[in-house]
C-alpha cells in the first residue's frame, strides 16, 4: 500500500497540474463519503430523499458541457438537498488521472469514462463497484444493446449516460447545391457524389488525419456495415485477427476514399496535419474549402464556435451511407458512469442519472444525445439533434466505437497502435495487406 | 553538498580537540541536515530506487520479468526511433546552441544597440518551452494561410510566380492529361480543319471569371484548328467531354499548338466563351495543350510538421529558445577576458578572425564547456517542446527517450514497467555527463 502511494506521488509530480488537482479533490471527498457509509443503512437509504453525504465525480466534460452537467447536479439537489456532488474535470487526461488515482488507492466515487475498455480494466483490477441496484432503471430506459455493453460477468457495472452518434456525415449545403448532389443512399452513390463534388471544384473530403480517432471511426462505420455486428463483436474482442478477410475488405473500401488524393483537402500530407476542429472549419467556411466531413454528432459544436452557419440551411447531416443491407446501423460512443464506491449518496446519484429526468435536464440544454429511450424527441433544442439522438436510442443495431472497446494501447493512444497505423494507411492507401498485418501485430501486443 | 558540509562540521569538532565535542558537533550538524536529508530520501532516493525495482516487473506490477522491459526498449520500432533521435539531438543541438550563442555574444559586443539586441534574443527564455512549442506549431503549419513560415515562403515565391487565371483544374476526360504544373495536353493529335475540345473540371466555383459566357462547341474551318476550353461541369456533373448548356467557357487561358517535335508553334488566348482558333497551321499533326501559364498553382506549403522535417522543425524551435541563454552566459564570460591580451594580439598584427580563433575562443573555453554540457543535459531530457510541436501523426517520427517514457507510462499505454525501464535507461545516459559536470565543479572549487 505504502509503496503505491509513493509511486503515485512520484507519478503525480511528473503529471500536469490537472492530475494534482484531481488527486487533492478525491482526497477531500474521502472523508465525506466514509462518514455517510458509517451513517446510514445501505440499500434502504437509496429511495429516501433524506440521504446525505458527498459524491466526488471526475469527468471529461469541460466548458459548456461542465456547465450542463452542473445543471444536472442542481436538478438532483432539488430532490436530495443534503448530498454534495462535487465535479472535477480532468479533460482528455481522464484515463491518466483516474488510472493514477486507482493505482494510488484513492479513486473518486464516480468517474465518467468514455472507454469501455478502461472500465473493463478497472473491473479486472477490482476497483469498480457493481451498480446492480440500478439495473431495473437501466433496463427499463435503455435498449438491450446498451445493457449488454455495461454488463461484465453478469453484473452491471456501467451505463452510457451521454451518447455520441458517430455514423454521421456533415456537409456544406451550398457546396452540395453547387455540385448538384444530394444525400447518398448507399456507399456507391457516396463515392459517385465525391467525384462530382471534386469536379465542381471543391474537394469532397475534409479529413482530420492528425487525430487518429477520426480514422478509426471511419473504419468502424465501414466495418460494421460490411462485416455485420457478429464479426464486429468478434473483432472488438480480438477473437478474430485483424488479418481476417473482412478487415481487408473494409480497408479496401476505406482506400476508395483515401486514394482519391485530389479529392482530399490538402492532399494526404495536409490531412495528416489537420486536427479535428480545423477539418470541420474548412467545410463550413465561406467559400467552402471542402464539401463534407465524416464525423460524429459533436461536429455542430465546432460549427457553432467557428462559423455562423445555421442548421439545415448552412450545414446539414446525413447518416453514414449503407453498405449492403445495413439499414439503421449506428456506431457510437458515449461517456459511461462507473462507480468506485458504494454509498447511499452514490446510489442516489447513479439512479438519478439513469432516470428520464437525469437525461432530459441536459438534453434540453443541447449538445447531448441520450441513449435513454424515455427522453422525448421534443426535449431536444433542434431537429438535427433530436434526429441524431433518436437514431442512437432506436438503432436496430448499436455498436460501441470499437477503438474505445480495445485496450487503450491499441485503440486509444495518440500516435500508437490503431491510430498511428491508420494514419500511415492514409499516407499510403495501397498497402492493404501490410496495414492489416501491422494492425494484427499491434493488437496482439495490446490484448495479451 | 551534504558530504562536504558534514566534513566541515567534523573539522570544527577536531579543532575543539575533544572526542566528546566532536560527536556533539556531528549530531548538531545532522540535526540541521535532517530536513534536507528527509526531502532527498523521500523525493529523490526512494522514487529512484522504486523506479529501478519497478522496471523489472511487468505492466501490472505483479510478475517479475527480469530484463524483458529493457530488451523491449531495443526491439520496439518507436523506441529505437527515440534513441536514434536522441543521438541526433545530442550531436546537433548543443553544438549549434553554443556556436550561435558565441556568435551573438561576440557580435553584440560591437554594436550600439547591444542591450536591445540581447534582450530580444533572450526573450524566448521568458516563456515556457511548452508555450514556445505551441507558437512554433502554429508557425510551422503546412497551409500558407495558417502557417507563418509557409506564408513567408509563399510571399517570396509570389514575386517570381506567374499570374494565371486559375489555381486548380483537372482534365474532365481521359482525353486531356497533364497537371497544373505542366499544362494539359490532348491525347489525340489534330490536323488542320479539325477541332479541339479541352474540358476542365475541379475548378473552384469562385474562380470562374466573371466575364465567362456559355461555352460553344467549336466549328471546323478549312486550314484552321478551332477549339474551346471550358469548365466541363454543371450541377450534377454533366456529361464529361461534351459542351452542354450551363457550362461556361474559360476566358484568358493560354492555348499552345505543339508540333510533333514538342516545340510550341503557335499560342492563342481563349475568348469569353472559351473559344480559340489557330490560323494557317499548315499540314502535319499537332497537339493542342493548355499552357501552364494559365495556372497559378497555389503554393501548398512545406510540410514542416510531416514525418521527414519534424525533428529539424522542433530543433529550430528549441534553438530559438536556448540561443539567448547561451549568448548571455558567453557574453558574461567574454566581458571578463582581459582587454590587454586582445589588444596585444591586435598590435602584433593579428586579423580579427585570428584574434577570435586563437585568443577569444581558447580563453572562453571554460564558459563554452559549461554551456555545452548544460545543453547536453537539457537535450537528453528534451520532452515538452516535442509534445507541443509535433502533431499526433508525426510524434512517432519525432520521438525521443523522455517523450517515449511519458507516453509509455502515462500517455494511455499505462505500462509503468516499461516506462520505468525507459526512465532508468535515460538515467544511465545522463550519469556520465553529470559526473563530468561534478568533476569540473570540484576542479573549479579547488
């Protein structure tokens, strides 16, 4: 125990101040939650509204999202005035911050984690507490695909609170009008459209190649549609190798986009240095520098920040084109709620987040797609958001972003593993077999 | 430091002459040293020891795997790149920083505004390396409309560049091949009395000249070659290679008539409807081409942040920061050199270069070596500036040992075993340089 603490101290020294802040935060909360568990009888207390205590939450949400989550906490406090929920943002460093806190034996009560792989890792380490007490609420409000996602060894450990639909393509309405193309019905039409867009003088694709995750998202969308959900699950768990013919087929489809160099803004070398916000900005500038960007439902946030385009008029969206019989398939992601302590206060908060009210409070503020089926369409601030959110909640097949399911070393680390290999593939899209072999080698290392 | 202080305490005791006093004196000394000692042990000795121990365990920390982590350092591609890059860094940067600092220091001695100049050169030291990295990350952007450096290159190029009517374009059918740089050539040769249709696509809509009119299909005339160059695109795409309604001509394009030998026998400029005509062409087969003068291909930028140039790009940023430091230290050393020696050399007829080479540099040698060794240590642990300059896609190519250590331990891989091994490896690399430095300190003290 002691040696861990010292190791953590040393690690913290090496980290950004954010880590230190988070570490201190959970230190403070420690006392609070211990006193609650000493105070009340566990279980029975969850339904009572006079539960008191404190809950520490570390999440990735900053800025607007943090304010929205604070609104959710405020709503929660209307029912449970005596529970003090303290939220600390770790930003994108969350895996590091929570990982170090767990290694040091001092985790937060709740963490919002975007990578199910990380949740599984924590569960294996024995750091997580099951939330079976909220199973009824979750099963009632969520589609079975989501309940399965949060279940490990038959017990519920997490649920997706904030969903992300990654099967979307965002386009500049005027660029599409100039080129005379419309939403494609399938992959072939998508490629034809791209050629027409290119001929109209606007590169069809804006690709954020500097951010590896945009490339894994593209791969997953193609793979789920081409290979089907069963293969998708097998590949997620590395039960089939990445050298499988289905992977090669998906890479070939991906290469149809990547090898159209003239049609990628900045060419491939330019794309490899373009980060996600810049890739969105390029599409929604006037005049458009590229026609469309293949990314998830967080694109409008960037559009709103950088341009004055309006939903439906300036920019619009279509679902990722079907390949074969893949209607209503959604690849998505989401921030899950996972708990490291089990106290009445934590239980109350978890139950609240899984409820209709817990999701609607944020949904009506915008920038939020809830996989919670009980959230009404009219809650969302505009039609585009409502459509995207409903697509997640009602998807025929929903699959979690595969790279987030994989061990972080393979699917979640900048310039390593899948991210890096797909970046190399973008630079050299003819190397399908080599790419598949490199992916398999990296996966074999990470999954062992 | 603590050792010498201890010795100092003991000596005072011996001065007292009595054994009892001596023991008491060392006790007092120990008492005073205790806080520093505890700090050293808790914050330096223990973590170092634990890092070494941890480096022999696997990523979970449960299984003893002896030297496997160390083997991995030398067998993983990206770690090998890191080592290679570190070697390049050590070979290039300390020498360059020292040399540039020396040049600045010597030159500023002779100019009137030396303080202002020194302040300007020293300024980068006032910001953190990370911030400096962010600045250079933006300056190094490939897109000339974003990156300062490429914008500057673009300006210089613009002075010599051509001014065409279009910036981009592609042949609309396989009949027309070529590129913006070389011009586009019709594949099939034409003879007098025939026509040439040169359709271009991929022209940005806002670049179609305002005076462009509906393109017209050329009509064959005896003894002439008539043709049209037009934007072969209308909403929805249209039929490639066919002049249709809504498709505009490209006025102002330079059309070349090339004879079989490849020479240009005639040129023409297209009209508002894109039409052009070559008269009195004579017999024989010709090729019709859109000359490259038509295009002002925009400068797309040098890929500073790409895999090939990323390490030099980071080094430039790093040198930019540290040159000021070197200059200030060397300038201080320079001012302590006795003027008489320099004057004597000059009186003896030495040229300025000889004075610099034979007198100034040798006399500055101790200062130069301080700067050089400090830079070696700094460069061995270079980290944050690489993280901030290199985009994710080229971080592998810019990798160095310290960065690899961080990425392995905290950057998502969370392999503390391998990370510790890399840390120990880096530690071993720094030790000889540190030893050198300590020995030099001791010599100076003695």
